C-alpha cells in the first residue's frame, strides 16, 4: 500500500505543479490579478503584451477628455534598451494604420552631449530583439505619443 | 479723361473696401453661454446665435460650461482660418467620436456626453456635425458611415526641438522633445504639452501632445506630428 502510494505520489505532484503553472499562465487582464502582479511574476515584456489594449484605450481616453485626441492609429508596445536588449517600459506609438501595425517595440538609445544634456532617442521598430546581428529596422511615419513607466 | 478716371477710381476703391469689410464682418462667430438643462448646469455653443452643441457633462477636470467655452474658442480659431461648412466632418480619432473642421478638432462626443443626450457617441457626433454645417450655411449631410482615422499625413519629412510644457502646472517646462512630421505641421508646432496620468497605481503615463499654441490649458494638437526623442538638461552639477 505504502509502495503504491509512493509510486503515484510523483506523478500527482508533477500534475499539481503543471496545473498551477497552467493556471498562472492563463492569467489575463480582467481577472483578479492586476498589472503590478503580472509584472512581478512574468516581467514587463509579458505585462505590456497582456495590457497593451487597456493601456492604449486609457491614454486615448485621457487625450480625448482634453479634446486632444490623435488622428491616427495608436498601439502600446514595449520599450527595448538598445544597449542591453532588455524591456524597460512601454510606449504608445502613433502614425498611419498600415505603419503602426508593423511596429513591435520602441528601441531606446541614450546619449549625452556637451556634458549637460542627455537625450533618449525613441525609434519604433519591427522586432522585439535588438541584440545580436543586424540593426533593428525603424518604421518611418510613426513616432511616440506617450511613455509608460512601471513601478516595480 | 484723367478727371473721369479719378472720379471712377475713388468709388471703385470704396466698393472694394466695403466688400472686404462685409466679408470680414460676415464671418460666423461662435459664442458660449451657461444654461440649466434638466436641472443640471450645462453649456451651449452657438454660431451666430444658433445653438449647435449642448455640453451636458464635466470631463478632463473642466465643467460643462468651461468645456463649451473651450469649444467656442476652437471653433472661432477654425472659422478665422477660413473653415466653412464643407470642412466640417464627424469622424473617429483614436477610438473617440469627434467633430473636426479641416484638421482642427472642435469637440469630442465622449460616451458620457452621448449617454446624457440619449445617443451613441457616433450618433451625437453626426448630430453635432449636422448642426454646425447648417449654422454655417451648408446643408445637413446625409447619414452614412463616417470617415475613419488614417487620413492624416504622418510622414516624417522634417523635425525640430521644442520645449515640453506641463498641462497640470502651466508655465512649468519639463525639458525638450524632438518632434517629426510633415514640414508645414512641424512649422506650426510650438511646444509639446505633457499630460500625466496613472494606470492601476502601477504605471505612470506621460502623454505627449504636440501643440500649436503655448497656452496649453486647452491644448491645440497638431495632427501628424509625433515625438522621436526626449532631451533633459542637467541644471546643477555635483
């Protein structure tokens, strides 16, 4: 009896772990877990993907309330540091609908000049990877209309 | 021969001047006034004394009356720029139903305003468009699907650096931004208004609105212009 219990214990534990992981992976916006929880568990990249639409709608609504709505397509994508390749926030990009559709991320390049000025160059790009071979391809006719910083 | 020319020249010039003055005087003028509708304070926007919009709800930190005054100001800007009934349209901008005059946003038919009028946002925008067109001497446009977003030129032909000004605290500069867009739009851009907001207490949002006027208490967005770099200046070195 004890041996039989031992034999079935491993698969049961494995099954439980898989069930827990699966439960966590199907967490979507609108469930009890908020943006902060998602960032802590899965990181900024996943959180931006999961919350892209609600954040985009929130920004557009805020601009609409100021009677400053943008005439163009908008989308929220992660910001990638060109130096490290890591996700460091999110940005709302704006432009013609066919161009915005191709944007996957915003590449950020930080530079300093004359010792007093620092510049964050923000380039909408067609990939979510900026490390490795080849420079990321910028999307002309698009730009940034909002930045999103996360508290972790 | 010469006295005859002189005799005719004076009345001719007078007639031309009169025509120009009549043209200037005849341009429609938008005004606003506070009203009480169903026991609630609201604002009306009028064109030459004819009511075109009724603003019933507060939004963006402004009362309905203040919003009506802002709409009248924007409408006057559009009319002074030569906008006529043919330039007025109801359209969708970033998911918002709006009324535009040329490329100037006049009023947003947000869901709360539409609900207060017993209409959908799209129906309200179309209703307002019709009222404005009629007040400007045009014919009420037939019902049909409104044009969609995407008819603005977003080509980055030119760029320049402008100051970033805070919407929340007017007069406070928050650095500078490099903006890009079509040449004429970049020429019209004077600053970038920064609007701060918070999403779910976890995300701090800074929205950038390229504007054509340094008075950003009512930002006048320049469509087709976006930000492609932010510049910070270190004021004190350690």
